[in-house]
C-alpha cells in the first residue's frame, strides 16, 4: 500500500484528472516510492472535470475512484 512510503505527496485535481498522469503517479505510489494523498474535495473536483469533458463517463468513475482510494491514503 502506498501509505507506507518515506515520502508523501498531496495530489491535486490537476494531476488526478489526466488519466495517463494519474496512472503513472498511482503506479509509483503502489510501488512504494511515495505515499499518494488527496482529499474528498480534490477527488470530487477531478471527477467533475472529467465528467464535464467526457459526458459519456458520467456516473461511471466509481470503480476507478475506489481503486485509487485502495492504492492511496485519502485525507
């Protein structure tokens, strides 16, 4: 789990919104290189931004959100 790393980073919506960046950052976190953290407000912000750009994903991001929560420490 990413929460046991030596370094901690607060990930803002601007890096959680682009899926490729998010995947790279979450991979590094699950590898234990750092602990990824964000708040529920940040989480709601990236989901809203993605749903605005991709209306076809509206209501379909819960699985991704849940996987990201498992790999990080939500604060």
